[in-house]
């Protein structure tokens, strides 16, 4: 699953109190926009898990891409999200703070149409209006799905649980922190079969106070300690894959002249008895040996007797003489 990440550091956007230039300079200088490299890495990994979660939820090939990671004022972060957009306000435990998750109407109604069986053709354009009770309930379920996938991503910094508190029809109505407080806005694009939309997370700095020392550490790359979410995501993504296996009962070398002399009706002795085992291969790699038999319904079956893969690993691990 390909991912393209665009991380930006923005200067404060609007929201500053009216006053002289000096007052605005002092106000801007008092704001802290400390980068959080580990938080960026967490959401980078989260995008992979989210794509797999949407694939399981919609039963359609899905992809989630991290498109932006912005440091700005909380008020500006919420105002930068179009309205009306269904926004879930979730409480983060034990951080004792709130975060916002804005689901674009394009994404919300695309998923809703797919869940109702609409899988062909372009989705109908949505006319801005208030959300119905059914749409709000579905939006809460979607938010719980997304936040549930986000929880394992934070295990390297101690873990967190997100509980949806309430929903707002406009992001600016979500009370997360004072408008002039520093915050982070993360945008992900979710797509499946030409449909989809965006998810915007708004996380005030105050919600990250307890884990800020860890999130501010530089992330050199590689594996996050204790981060098994990406392995689980890869495991889920390959569960539906197919693998072609080949069972070879016996192989023998025969001269070309003998083969050319074969004619219809000839009996070829393969030298195989009833106890001969077959070698089962996958993509040309011998995996195991198996005894052949027949089930009660007449179908030919194999019973694994020897794992050749483990034997090769043991030989590879033996020290050289």
C-alpha cells in the first residue's frame, strides 16, 4: 500500500487578537510550535492500519494516505476544515484531554452508500444541509472505527483510549481548547474504488502534555518499540490473498530417446509405491512433504508429514564449520 506524506510547519493563521503590531508580535512569540517527530511517525504507521480497517469494513480495496501534518492554532485548525462537516469530539483517557475528528461529507456518504449496497457508478453530489439522526449515528460508528484503529498506534508511548463524547455538525462548534492554544492538525485521505474523502484530526497541545516528552523525541526510523499495529495491519491485508501450491508425487530422469519413443498405450513405470510421499511447493519453494490419501467423499487429500521450511531455517542458522 503506497503512502505519500506531506508534513508542513505553518505559521499561526489568523485568530490573533486585535491590537498593535507589537502586541501581535508578542502574542506570536508566546506560542510554542514544538515539532513532535514521534507523533508524525505514529500517524504515518496509522495510515497503513486505517487502510486495512476500511477494507475490512467496506469489503472493498481501500487506501489511506497521510497528506498533511500541520502545527497551528486550535481555532485556525478547526476553521480550516470546511463546514458542514460531522465532527466527533472524543475524550482521551488517561490524557485528560479532548481531540476532534472531522469526517468530510464525501467520505461519510461514500461509506454509507457502500454499506447500503451501492457499489457501481459515481456517488451522487451532496448538497450541504443538516445531518439526519441516522447519518449522525452512522458517523459516530465510523468515528469509533477510526479511533479504535488509532489506539494501538499510541502503545509505544503508554497507550490511550478514545471515547466519543458527542458530535458537532460544524468543526468550529467543537470545544477542544482555547482558540489561541497551539494544536496539531493531521489530514488523511481515504479512497476506495474512486470514492472517498478526508479525515482531519485536531489535537490540542494540552491533550498531549503527559506524553509530550516522548513525542518530541527524534524518530530515526525503523521499528517502533512495541508497535505491533503495522504487523497486524499487514497480516489482515494478506489474509484474503491466494497462493498457488503444487504437489509433486515423483520426479525421475529419463533419456530423451526413450521419451521420443513413447506411443499411445505404453505403460510408464514411475517407481512409485502406495507409501510414497509428495513434495508440496509454493512459488517454486519446497514447503513440506505430505502423504497422499483419499477422503470418504472420494477427494484426494494430503496429510503433512514433514515441514521442509523449518529444516531450511535450521540449516541456515547453523554456524559454518
